[in-house]
C-alpha cells in the first residue's frame, strides 16, 4: 500500500458533480453543479475516493432513462456513474484493505455516485488500480471486464480454459473485447461477431483477423475468427462447429437461435443482455423473461442437444478485480480500448451529455471516459 500522502483536512466541503433530477431524456434530467456536498460521513467499511476518471456503461443510460425504475429507484437529486478510478483520501474506522493515498479502481454499483470529484463506497467495491494503466484506462475496466470474467470463469462450468471453443456475440462491445482477451489469455479458441468498421479496433488488441473458418490454425493464439454480423448469420456460417460456449454481449432472441446451431451437445449459452436489448423492466417484461428462461432451461434438460441457457448479472467481488489486475492486466494479457475521453473541466455539462449520448447510440468503439482530475 502507498504511504499516506493526503490530509483529510484538505478535502473540500463541496464539489463538482453530475446531478440527475429525475428519470427521462439525457438533456432534460442531467446537469452539472459545483456546490454538491462531498460525502464526508463514512460508515466503518467505506472509503472516500478523489475521482480522477470515470467511465460509462449502458446500464448508466438505462438507469437514467428509467428503464430499470421498477427495480432500482434512487432518490433525487442523484449522482450517477459506477466505474471510477482515483485515490483514497479518507477511510472508515473498520477499513482493512486500503489506506489513504492508495490508487484504486472500482465499481460503485447501481446507486452509483461516481461522476463527481469525490465518491464514497464500501471498500468491497474497490481494488488496487493496475500499475500499468493510467487513471482513464483503469476507469474503463471494472464493470465490463468483471462481468465477462465472471461469465467465463465463474458461471460457465467447466470454466472457459485451454482448448475451449468459445463464440462471443459482439466482439467490439466493451464486455466482448474484454472477453476475447480473457479467453485468449487462458488458451481458448475464440470467434466473434463484429462489423467491418470495427475490425480495426480488434486489430489494436494485436489479433490477426480472419473471416474464413477454414483458415483457423489452432496453434496461432493471435488469430481471431470474425463474422461480420451485417453480412452473415453466425449460426449458418459456423453450423455444426461444436462450440463449447456462446457468450452473448449483444442480446436479442436471434443470438440464442443462432447459437443453438453452433453449440456442441451440452454446450452452454450465456447472455448478459437477454432478449430485450433495451432492458426495459416492467411487470410484463418480467413475466415474459421468466417464461422464456423457464422454457429454455426446460429444453436444456429435455431436448436432445441439452444446450444450457444462463442469464448472467455482474456481482461485485473485490477478489475478481484483484485477479483481473494481477493475472491479466499487469501481465499485459488484457487491456482496455478507449473511444473518447470527455473532460467536463473544458466542456462543462456538454461533456456529460455527449458521454451518455454516445453510449446510448450503441456505436461506441471502445470505452467512453469522463476525465475529472489530472493525475498527480
Ligand atoms: N448483465 C450484466 O451484468 C451486464 C454487464 C455489463 C453490460 N451488460 C449489457 O451488455 C451489453 C453490452 O454492453 P457493453 O458496454 O459491452 O457495450 P458497448 O461497448 O456500448 O457496445 C458498443 C458496440 O456494440 C456493437 N454492436 C452493436 N450491435 C451489435 C450487434 N448486433 N452485433 C455485434 N456488435 C454490435 C457496436 O458496433 P457496430 O454496431 O459498429 O458493429 C459497438 O462497437 C449492454 O446491453 C449492457 O447493458 C450487462
């Protein structure tokens, strides 16, 4: 751990922070204020972090829109934003894992608070920041990378490992490009869907792209089979190829339909989105999702193919963020890709609005970052 370098007396009483006044359209409900109280009262297990950078995930605009308000309802005004990287500036009396001055990254969860100069959260939401990443790069990692880490290594049984054949729907999504790297790091054979415009993005990870399944050489770990989803259906293209796992980072019923054509008998389909790509939670959608999951799980037992169906949601686990740091990021096996860094010190509230709008467009080419403070 780092030496204590920051005095708690230098923490101001107010800060700049995003303020969400209600659920609704981005530009109607999201403002930026510079008189928001800094959360100074920490419970025993909480830490206060000077936030240097934050990132956005689709769940942030889904929450802002109110898509999830049946199950998650913050009180307003609310500070959104879950993924952060920064420096610990104060700790609660029972904090064991950190001390003042530590550089950390973490995910504050659905009640958020990250788009602010200071954010507090339970110490279990954080881990030490990877040494080889900048604050902006570190903020790009927690939610997306941990979701894919858990899907591949904790939820799938047996976990994805050496020799596994995995197909990833949406290789250019943040969860998708982390999954490609995690799977490659453990020696799996990986194929993915990605539009032509994003082939270049995957090449930035050091992969050689091939669109022809017959060109795949299992000895070449840097080779990546890519299906342009605008041109071809991956189910038809790879029919009968006996994949162990299909990991869906895109959503929609078609991913499940296509997956069944390529999975081996007993292969597993794991999705982090489900059939509804907008994730609008209503009583009707809960009933529809519930019945389709029951239906798919029933057929996973009683059909001849026994294809497993898993709907996966991230659970915040500090050990996972530690493992991602030490065994994947600091060993250069996994890295984040960044699309744009928005800076509210230069562009004010427009930086926030653009951050949300780009994420909501579904066209991000890497993570979208909010820069909040310079690195010391
Ligand atoms: N369950 C969980 O715990 C959990 C956790 C994290 C994320 N998620 C969900 O997972 C989804 C992905 O999140 P993310 O942050 O990884 O996404 P993202 O980075 O915002 O995804 C953007 C990328 O998706 C690509 N894309 C869009 N439609 C596609 C399609 N039909 N096939 C292949 N690629 C497509 C876009 O490229 P082109 O359109 O140019 O091809 C773009 O590059 C979201 O719905 C999110 O809410 C769930």
